[in-house]
C-alpha cells in the first residue's frame, strides 16, 4: 500500500508577516514557525508537507492547480482573500481534495467583513481562533480522515 501524497499547506497574503503584523491579534509566531509545526505534526504520522505562501492570488491559484493528483489534502489560510476571492474558491474545487480552511484569529469575533468566507462552503472543515495550533489540528484532521 502506498503512502498518501503530501498535504499542501497554503498561506495567502500578508501571512509572511506573521510575528510582525498585529501580534496582539495573530501572536508572535512566524510563518517559519507555522511551517515547522506543520512538518512536525505530519512527521509524527509518517507524512509530509508541501508549504507555499504568496501575496499573489494568481500564484496561489497556480499552486492549487498543481496539487491535483499529487497532494492528498489542502490546509489553507487564505488571509484577506477569504472574504474577497471567488477565483480562489473556484480553483480549490479543481484538485478534488479535502480542504481545511484555517484562521489564526477568530474571524467571527472581528470586523463584520471578516464574517463571510468564500472558502468555507467548499471546505471539509474550518478551524478558527486556535492560533497556529489550528494548523496542527487541520493536519491531524486530514491524516485521520
């Protein structure tokens, strides 16, 4: 029996600024800390992570397209694109993979515009407000699914 493909961990705009941008909201962990946590979590189960971050919607969409037939699931924190991007939502259905949408903060306790997600209706699961531990929960969910 072959090992399932890696889990793709996608981070959208401004997530490269974790640890610097609004630490009172997002904490002091950096994107490198997030990727390390994801790799460590997956490794406990003999699994791998492919991590990608971009501030460009098009680059994220291109990476999602390449996931088809390669990755076994997608963990995505779309950042601000959560609330604005129909194109990102449309791309996420192309690989035909389980998707976990992750948000470090509790978006439902923040500004009204953050309460709507174009991604949630197509996601297998949504994690919000757990800090970067939400990524580990998402990885474990996909592994045990």
